[in-house]
C-alpha cells in the first residue's frame, strides 16, 4: 500500500489489505487502472433537511421511515422524471423517503430542547448539477441554488400534505444536491447508495465479486457493501 506522509510517498508492505473506503473509492482511486472492474453507480439523491420548532410529542412525529410513491408503475414514473428538463423536474418527483432522526434518538430532547428534525430523500440526476461541480462549495451560482430550492419547495408541499400539523413549525430548510453527497460522503457522482441496483447487478457473477473477499488477491472489502450490496 502506498500512502503519502507529507510530500513523501511511503510504501507499506502487508500480506492482506482491508478497505473501508467504499466500493467506488477503492476501485477508482486506490487501485491501478488495469485492476478496475466496476458496475455502474446507483441513482443520485437530493436531500432536504428540515428543522422544526417543537418536541417529538408536540409535533406528533414517529420513529418511522415513510416511503411515499405517486405512481404504481415506478419504471414509467422514473423514465418520465429523468426525461423532464431539470427546471421542471421538481413537479414530477416519483417518490420520497421521509424520516425523523430526532424522533429516533432518545437523548435528543435533552440535548436540543423544543427542536425536531426531518430528512427527506428523493431521486436525482447527477447531470442536472454537473455544470457546477468545479465551483466552490457554498459559493456556487444563483442558478444552482434556484434549482436546488425548486426541489426543496416541492418536498415541503408534500410534507405539509402528509403532516399538516407541521404547518407554521418549520424553522429552516436546507437542500443537498448530488454535489453535496460527493463532497461530504465521498460518493462518486452523488451515488450514496453505491452500485446501480439493476438486473445486471443481481447476476450471480457480480454478486460473488462484491463479497468481502474481492476478485483481487489479498484485497478485502468491509463496511455496508459486503453485507447489503450497497455502499
């Protein structure tokens, strides 16, 4: 294994290497090009982080994960969504994942009294945000912020329909794009769920190659991937 110590490269010799960097980071950045063999990345996601005034009890929040769908034909819904121009895509979001991290934390109210949180995830397209990837985080152009805000506002409309008791309780809303995932989670192309979960991903050969023992001799993978087939 080669690592940098200051400006110097140091070689560490060992019989076995165990990587917890994630599948894509391991294969794309830690291995020579001739040793790379990867499936495609999964969907990118947009995140919306909502801060609320009130306790879990006051707001009627449960420690439940909600999966909200608007169409029974998900393939068709996703195709329509991703074929829509990015400026209009927020009106066609096919599904949401909604949860309340604060409602799951028994110590939350002691640490943050009279405050609660919700997190919403939705599918996204990395290419919608790709043009801003070279701009510095926190200083991206107004067009980037406008696009991100359009999804956050669409998300809030759904939240208020599902949880009308939260009307007037929202203190702040922060959106995260695939570029956010790429920066904070080191998720290539914002694909925070690792490899693409298509039919090819479920082929026995692919499944076998993504176990803890990788196809590369003496390289082992650890973390979520070997257990749940995602990173």
